[in-house]
C-alpha cells in the first residue's frame, strides 16, 4: 500500500472529480456549439485517463514484487489484480463491439431521441460521476482504516447506482419509446436499447457486488491491509463508469445538438 | 556439404515435378469469361510458388528422416546447433518479399477483373429462396440467363430474402447477393456453350438446388431467343391466367411448389390443389388436424398470410410472408386464377 | 456405478434439465400475466423466449449444482474457505469438481475427445449421404443440420482440447503448483458440459441449417434449434475467455525462479499467444450471436435491412473472433510440434527466439485479417486490398516455424516412435493446408475459390495438421505422465499409418472437386459434374479415418489399466515434468526448482535445464 497522507488523497480525489465534472460540461458544450466528434473522443479519452490513473490505480499493476514469498497475501494480491484487469480488458471487447455496431449502423449521425432525453442523460451521467467519487472515498477510507467513511461512501455509491438504474429504466427508456425509438422500431432503436441495456446490466452486477462488500464490511471482514474485495469492487465500478464515458457521447452528443 | 547439394537438387526436381503434374491434370474448369484469364494467370503463379515451397519443406524433411535417422545402438545426441540468425532473417525477409509481390500482383489482377466497360448490357438478377430470375433490358423476366458471346454484361443483383451468391464456375467470379442492397458482377463471356449458375452461399433447405441455366450464344441465336420471349410475354399479359403464370415465374413460387404433382420436399404441390381437402397441422388460429377446402379465399389467405394455416407435413416460416405487400390485389387474383387451372 | 450417477457430471445433467423446464415455465407464466399467448401450437409446446430463457437457466443450474461455484458463494457470505482442497483418491475425482489443474486438464481432454467423436460421427453420416449424387437417406434439412453441427461440435471440441493441453501442461512446464486461480479454472471447465448439451439439443429443436457461421438473415428464419446453437456457443465461449485469462495470469506470475521469458519451454509461448486471442476476441462471437438472438426474440433490427440494419455487420463481428479463433486451434498444436521435435531429433530447437516470436506474430497479425472471409460479401470493394496484404503477411511467421522445424531435424539423430510420427504427419498436413491459404487470400482467385470444397480442403488440412495430429502426438507423449503407463506402440503406429494416407486422400480430393466447381454445404450434386467417384473415395477415406480413431480409442482405454508400466523419463526429455516420477505428484514438484540453463540444449554435454532446490526450503 502507498503510505500517503489521508488528507492528500482526499484532496486529490476532489480535484479529479472537479476535473471530470468540468470535462463533462465541456463535452456538452462541444456537442451544442461545435458538434465535433473528434473533440468528443479526445475529451472522453482524457477522462478515461484520469479515471484509470487516480480512481482505478492502474499503476499498481506495475509493482515489483518478484522477491516476495509466492504464498504471501501481497504476492497473491498482485496476481489477482492482473486477473481483474484481464477480465476488464475482455469485457471491454463486448462494449467495443457495440460501439462499432453503433457507428456501422448509424454513421456519425445522432440518434432520433427526444430533447427530454438530453436532460435525463446529463442527469444520470452526473449521478454516475458522483458515485465514482464516493466509491473512491470509500476505498481511500478503507485503506486508512476509517471504517465509518468506508461504510458511508459505499452506501452512497450503491444508492447512486440504483438512482442511475432507475433513471435509465423508468425515465429514459419510456421517454425513448414515446419518441418512437423502441427495440423493434429500427436499427437506431436496437442500438440504443442494447447499448443502454448492456451497460445497465453491468451497473446492476456492480451494485450487487458492492452490496456484498458492504455487508461483509459491516461485519468487519476487511482491514486496511487486507481488502482485496473492496479494491476489486471499486475497480469494477469505475470500469463500468469508464464505459459510460464513451457511451454517453456516442448515444447522446454526436451530431450537432439543437 | 554433400547433404546440401543432394537436397538442393531434389528440391528442384520435386518442385518441377509437382508443378508439371498439377498443370497436367487441369485444376480449373474451362475459361469461359474474359475475367477468368487474369484470374487463372494469378492462379498459375500461385501454383508455382506452392510447388516450390512444398518441395522446399518436404525434401529436407524426408531427407532428414531417412539420412539422419538414429542408427541401432547409437545413443548419442545430435549436433548442438542452437540456430543461426542470418538464416532466420533470410527466411523471414525472402517470404516477406514474395508475399508483398504476390499481393501486388493480386491487386492489379483484381483491377483487371473489376474493370468497368461502359458498353456493358445491364441485366437485373433477383435471387430468392431458392430460385434465380433475370430481368432483361427488353423488360421481360426469365428463369434462364442468356448472354451474348463477347458482349460485356453487368449484373445488378438483389435478394428478396436471405443472402445468396452468384457463381458460374467457368466464369470464375462469385458475388454475394444481399437483401436490401444491390451488388454487381461484371462478366464478358468468351466461349459459346451451356453453363449453370449456382448459389454458392448457404441459403437454407433448397440451397442445393438453387441453380439456373446460363446460355452463351451467338448474336443470331441470342436475338431469336429475345424476340421469342418478348412475343410470349406480350401474349401472356393479356389473360389473367397468363399474367398469373408470369407472376409465378417472377416471384419464384415454382422453386418450392411444383405444378406437376412431383414433390420438392419443401412445399405442397399445386397440382389438384384447388377445391381439394387440405389437412392442417396448425396455424395462427386453427387447431391441429383441421381439414379445410382449398377454395379461392383459402388460396388468397395462404399467399397473403402463410402462417394462418399450415399444411400438414410442412413447416411454418418457410414461405415468405411478404407477398401480401409486394403483390397487388389484382396480381394475387391472377395467380389464384392460374393455380385454379392446375388440375 | 453409484458413484458415477451421483457424480457432479450426472448431477449437473439432472439439474440442467430441471432448470430448463423451470426457466421455460417462468417465462410462460410471465406471458400469461402479460396476456400473451403462453404456448404455441405445433411442435415445441413452449414459446421461443421460454425455451431460450430455460436454456440459460439450465446451463447455470448445471454449473451451480456441480459445486464449482460453492466457494464463491461462501466468500460472498463471508465464510472462510480452505486454500487447497485435496481430491479423494480414485477415478471419481475426474467426474467431480477438482481444483487440480492436472485433473481439469484430463477432464477437458476427455470431453474434447468425446465431442470430436460425436462430430466425426456426424461427418460420417453426411459423408455417407454424399457418397453418391442424389438424395439417399437424409432430407435437405437433416443434411444441413448434421453438416452445421459437425462444424461447430468439432470446433468446440478443439477449443476444449486446446484448454486441456494448456491446463495440463503449462503449470507443470513453468514449475508452478497450479494455475493462478484454481477455482476459476474449475468453473471454466464446468461450463463446457452444459454448453455441449445445448449444442446437441439443437437436434431436438428442428436443427439449424445455417452452417457453423450462422449468418443472418438466414439464421433469423431457421428453426428453434438455431437459438440453442447460439446459446451453446456463447456459453462455451466463457470457458475459453476465463481459461485464457487464467493462463495469462499464471504465466505472468507463477514461473519458477530463473525462468526468464526466453527460457520457458516453447509451448508456453504458444499458450500465451493463444490466450491473448481467446480472452479478448471470444467476446465478439458471443456478442454477435447475442444480437441475432435478440433480433429473433425482440425484433431488434441489427441485421435486418428492412429496419435499416446491415447483415454484413454480423459478418464483421463474427469473423473478428472466428478468424483469430483458427489460430487458437493451431498455435497450441504448432507449440506441441516445436516442443516435441527437439526431443526426438535430439537437437536444440532451431532459432528458439524466432519460433517464440512467430507465435506472437501470428496471433497479432491474425487480429487484422478477418475480412478475408468476406471478399465476395458485398462489403466495400476497396477494403479487400488491405485485408489481402495483411492476410498474406501471416504466411511469414508461419514460414519461420516451418523452416525452423526442418532445420531442427537436419543433422539430428531422429527417432520416430508414435508421438514423433504424429508430429511429422502434422507438419506435412499443415504444410498442405497452409500453402492452400495464399490463393484464398489473393482476392481475385478467392472469387473462384470462396465457398467451394477447395476451402473445405484448406481448413481440414490446417485444422487436422495444425491441431488434431499434434493433439494425438501429445496424448501419446504425455500419457505416461498422466497414468504411469505407456500406450501400445504397435497400435499407435497402425493408427498413424491408417489415418495419414486416408486423410491426405480425403482432403486432396476435396480440393480437387472444389476447384472444378463443387460448392460447400450441399446435400446433392449434379451427376453431370462427374464427381461421383471422387465423393465415393472421400467417403471411404472418412470411414478409414474413423476406424483408425477407433483403434486409438481402444488403445487409450486399455492402456490406462494394462499399458506397460513407465514411471521414468520415457522419452529422455529435458523438460521439467519428466525429471520427477510419473504419474505426476498431486502438487507437481515437492521441491521448487530453479532454471539454470537453456530448455533444449540436447547434444551439449553436461548442460542442465533445471535444478531442484534443497529439501529443506520446501514451499507451502
Ligand atoms: C487452423 C486453422 C486455419 C489456419 C491455420 C488457416 C491459415 C490460413 N488461412 Fe484459412 N481457414 C480456416 C482455418 C485456417 N486457416 C477455416 C476454418 C476457414 C473456413 C471458415 C468457413 O468459412 O467455414 C478458412 C478460410 C480461409 C479463407 C476464406 C476463404 C473463403 O471462404 O473465401 C482465407 C482467405 O484468405 C484463408 C486464408 C488463410 C491463410 C492465408 C492462412 C495462413 O495462415 C497460412 C500460412 C501458412 C503457409 C503459407 C505455409 C507455410 C509457409 C511457408 C512455407 C513460408 C513461405 C510462404 C509464402 C511465401 C507464401 N482461410
Ligand atoms: C477440427 C475440425 C474438424 C475435423 C476434425 C473434421 C473432420 C472431418 N470432416 Fe469436417 N468440417 C469442419 C471441421 C472439422 N471436420 C468444419 C468447421 C466444417 C464447416 C461446417 C460448415 O460449413 O458450417 C466442416 C465441413 C466438412 C465437410 C463439408 C460439408 C459441406 O460443406 O457440405 C465435409 C465433407 O466431406 C467434412 C468431412 C469431414 C470428415 C470426413 C472428417 C473426418 O476426419 C472425421 C473423422 C472422425 C471420426 C469419423 C470420428 C471417429 C470416431 C468414431 C467413429 C467413434 C464413434 C464415437 C462415439 C459413438 C462416441 N467436414
Ligand atoms: Cu441461394 Cu444458396
Ligand atoms: Cu480466416
């Protein structure tokens, strides 16, 4: 574990969160004023870079631990991290395939969604962003032995995850259907529902995973030294967030708005 | 050193023998289109490369197995040779160059094959499960493809259902035929004769039999045929039964339904259908085992909505469901009139 | 017998059936509540969504009931689970969930052999039909079903066989006690049997007539069996994905001391290249099949041109996996060839580094060539050129392997017991298959070759030469390691000398008729083409192959209990697993070893590859 000061890490989390929020606003602005897909892609990549580094700690993959005992917790932790990232890589191919399908079928044009959708989408995007922030808080708290902070952060994350799901399923889908975009209407409808559906499914699994971690956390099963379950749930949650960083512009922002 | 010389000679002998042997047995069908000539040229280059590489690997392999086999009682190991970087780089770079040259030849051969001729005759091809139909510039539709020797044609092809593929082996070129989009194939027949167009993409049960005759003929024969077709089409268009027969040809019904009582195994025959008793295995709203009389209303329903009543012994979802929209009311009644004549 | 019926394998089958019905009933119930038609009149009683959902629930029930997930459930509940779990002695461990990579490897291999036999049996059925023009005893629909099932069952069989080899060998070769994630490993295996059941169940649901490629729109109209095919492949895909992930993590983290990348046994490189493909690309076949499933279930118009969809998109997604997949079949096979050849030539592997890198090269370039299956599909015509270049590039690293093999043999002291025969046979057959690749890759000639028996010949040669022959070689070679006994040499030689010529006859004739105009995937052909005799010979050859395989099976089964005892270093190999007695101890190496030399230094007096550490520093 890194032995950084807790308040430094807190400050870092807040700064990253602010950056992400500003970039999201910028993205919306680009979509409205410039309508450049290239710019949108660049912003998305910057956001992903921030999340990978500060929230998902990708650099931890590169720890030199050859000398450790193969049976120690530390060494196995490194192995588990590699396994998890490989899984995420594999999962990314599904989303990549969906992404390609979207562009193959609909080109660079926007989806025929109603303008209500823009508002809903921005809202749920912010909700997801906020949840990532609190997830990061929870993990940092766990690393520093702050059990209360951990419970608080993770509970809030689960709550925000549920809000996100509710937003997609009870607000966004019906409004799309009202605008005539149904799963069976046309290719655009099919793409919209499979992309949001697959992502929502991942959010759902993430919420379940977090709930298990929360329950075990409440029973005191994790310690600052041993909390791989917390770390993996966190990483997975941020990954689902990363997917949305691409899906949001691909579904809502491409093609000049207004 | 001796080993290398012997093996080298054997490689050359085997390569030449393989190439000569393969050429002698005529690997490809006759060349019947202008496009087949560059294709076969490329093919021959490939056969030469393959023969050489085959010999290059096989000879040292077999030679080693024989000459360097372990003798009885010998328990020693082979020579300790770990590798040779120069050799490795050689056999990386030389094949790389060969492959790049091959791809380059491939590129311009493709250019030759696809070359556009502005004087090409345009024929529309419709593929469906499981029949071909050809619409000529003169406006009639036939189930045979007649071509004029040395006259370039461009086939504008479309499918009404699944993916098919147009292939005449003697013409070499193959092109998939897709629903909802037009693909083209350009050929210039150069050899008079009768060929067969086959469907080369699996398209369901009847794929095996999805063939149609292709006839390449002289100007005189070609003109005679075209005129006869035009005349017959004009006559037929005057009666409902004649129009019905034409529609049946155009819509490929006969690829599934026979009109002479023979069995296609795909769909019931139309011979004696009218006013007969039909036993049903089910349908959207009928119980299995119901028996109905094949009156006019039944025939129309069967065309417009094939799932409504499924004939016993046949499958639902085989007959296209689109005829209700692609055919007009009067066209359907023409078809029904035609079916009624098939006693 | 009782132990057999209560084993995880049989328990799973039972629960799969129950889960299937419960799932179907659930959907039917939901349909009733929604006021939809709960049942369909006609053959299948339940509706399509009910069957599909049931199939999924059934597959999950299978895995859950075997106990492969029990430890995870315990973890989730916060209970302690022991790090290791010993298997009870006896044969039952092979039918139950085991965490030992060697047991799992054997489980995979046996399942693979079973599927290869089933797929081969399907081939015999439709080959018999093809022996003569005209329809003999199959309907068109039955022909297509058997042909399609032959393709996919064989492919899944190979995938499991690949997993079997990698699972059994890699931890041993790198000096590890097990894979990095033993529970995940067991899970990966146990999703395979329900997937096989799903695939074979297509026979009960009207079959499917699209070939193993399942192109829409045809697959949209195919009978219900189509959905079971999609589901089966998607489920089997998870075995590949998770298995590959596990393997990569194991090789990255569990190598013995001193085993630097270029001191690993060469098969490990092949396994890495393979796993890179299978962990990533496999997702796309799952996705493409899922999209067609959804199109059938919910009318989502991905590939429906009437709804603005694009049937060619499916082909891109499908081949993005299915082309690299052929290298998943072949890389481990080529790895086996490279691994065994030095042992029997008694010479170092020629150009180790180049052979290792060529595996990676093939895998990486293999990601960029998928559209060579679509040269006539109607995709953008100019795209064909870059794909021609990339496809031809694969010939270069493959060539490096061939040249290195030949140079390994040159000036060796070659022995040719059964495993070596299969290695040589594999090289020859794969050479024919490989050399028939470039003509397909140059677009202009492919316009003629596409979808003919030439292609069928090409891929049987590549898959048989690149996988089936080396697979047999591996089985003959490592059988003593598994059982402590040898397989019968004489029978092994008969197996080889019967299979090799029959197989060459089969595929060379396939290529011959293909060039002359024989299409793929047809149940009947025009007698005027004059192919009757060729086809008759091919069918006879297929039966001879079948007989040779029956001999092999007999040899395999009998040798388990009656083979000549062989507990030592049978092949006089330098590889670590042969430095300890056979059968392999439960935890592989009682003392860890350290790598102090090169793996293939045959003919260098006094050189050693590994050195065992002292007894006292024994691990775990
Ligand atoms: C293990 C399986 C395997 C392997 C290894 C390969 C290897 C190759 N394949 Fe094959 N292929 C299949 C399995 C395989 N294939 C299958 C299953 C299909 C059909 C799928 C279906 O439709 O159902 C198929 C179809 C297929 C097609 C599509 C045909 C069509 O449908 O129109 C093409 C087209 O380019 C192709 C090309 C190649 C090439 C260039 C290689 C190369 O990798 C070969 C490289 C090897 C060599 C070339 C030989 C050795 C090299 C040298 C001696 C060096 C020097 C060589 C030169 C300079 C040329 N293959
Ligand atoms: C690894 C893969 C693999 C293997 C090993 C084989 C092996 C064989 N294949 Fe297969 N084949 C494919 C993969 C494979 N095939 C694929 C992917 C297709 C394409 C499908 C498609 O188009 O979609 C295909 C298609 C295909 C065709 C073309 C069909 C068509 O287009 O219409 C033909 C035709 O001859 C054929 C023949 C054979 C034969 C005779 C064998 C023989 O070598 C088989 C020998 C093995 C046996 C005969 C088994 C022996 C065992 C027993 C007899 C014991 C009995 C066991 C029990 C009772 C449990 N295959
Ligand atoms: Cu049409 Cu095959
Ligand atoms: Cu390929």
